[in-house]
C-alpha cells in the first residue's frame, strides 16, 4: 500500500501553488525564494555568532548589509546566468530561431503563460560569480574571502531548488525497475528514478553538512572553500546524472555522457587547475 502511494505520489502533485488572475505561481518559483531566504538566514546567523569577527574588519551592521547585498546580487546573477546557460548549453538551435523565447514567459509554443521553463545550474554558477565579482570590485572587497564565507550555506538553498524540480515534475530520472522508482505525470507508464530527490540529498544536504562542518575548522587560503564547493558539487552532480534522463533535445553528448556531466567534468578540471596554481604560487612564495 505504501509502495503504491509512494510510486504514484508525483502524479498527485499540482505544480501550481496558487493562481492570481492570469498569473499562476508554481511551487518551483516558491522554492527558489525559500532557498534564498534560508541562505540569507544562515549567513545572518553566522554573523550573529561572531564567526566573521576575525575575518572582516568592519562593523557588524555594515557587514550584515554587505552580505545581504552580495547574496541578492548572486541570486539575481544566478537567475540571469541560469537562463542564458540553458539557452547556450541546452537548446541554442531553438533559441537562435526563436530569440524572443529567451525572455518570454509564454512557454515553448508561445501560447500558455508558464514562466521561464529552462535553467542551467552551471550557467547560474557563472552568473552568480560574475555578478558578485563585479560587486566586490566596485565596493573594493576581497571577493574570495567573502565567497568563502557565503558558500557553506549555498547547498542548503540548492536543496530547495531540487525539491522545486520534483514538485514541478521536471528533470525526471531514467527508467528503472527499482522500488525507488516513481511514476511522473509526463511519463505515467514508466517507472523512473526520482532523480530530483537524489540530487536534493546529494547536492544539497550532503554538501551542506560537509562544508558547514569545515567552515571554521582550520585556516585556509582565500578561495579554498569556494573552489572546494565547485569541485565537490560537480563530482556529486556527475554521479547523480547517471540516474537522470538526458535532455530530450540533446540526448547524450559523447561517450554516453549527458550535457550536465560534460559541464561538470569541465568544472572539475577548472577547479583542479585552480588548486594547482594556488599551491604552486604558495610553494614559490615559501
């Protein structure tokens, strides 16, 4: 009885939380906002506990305002970058023919109001980094130090994003005969992995526990937590993609890898290269 309930649960979920006139607000959008609030709350908690006292030479109120501004810019940059990342990485041929669909909220057929339907994590990450780097440069802040302070809270915010994917019935998993499988509304006759929940646990909870534990454990070079997050996220994402269906418009890119795995592999190499350069520079200085 419970197994049947569990396997058909996604089909009972309405992706629309509520409707106001012609505007339908999806759980996915609300989960983005919940994630943002959770990240901001965790960062303000760290400040209230004095965890930033020995890192940043500024008043508590000024630092709180700076962190909120930085987080907000990262959020907006992530939204813009996530959308552009989806356009360029996942469906460029379509958007070259239909460029207005990049910013149109009326779905891929231009009819029903649906909001923006495609986002890319890797694009969001690049957008958030670009936005916060620009903000730090304007404000004359140490970007790497601030990034290290922020990133331990990010995975928990991302957890809610993946829950939003599940509630929205999107990014479903590959077909399976495992009892872990569920039936989604988009493929009611196919038992599929709930890959969104697997990613929520691995990319969200697991990485959060790891980074949160080590946020104050030992003194590290500036940027170590940032690059550690980028490396660990992409390793976990690479593994999780084996349970997730490849994007229908792309399929497998090469060697049986999805686009998500390809981008994750690239960022793994970038993070390892960054660590190599940092260690080489440190060794040279000594």
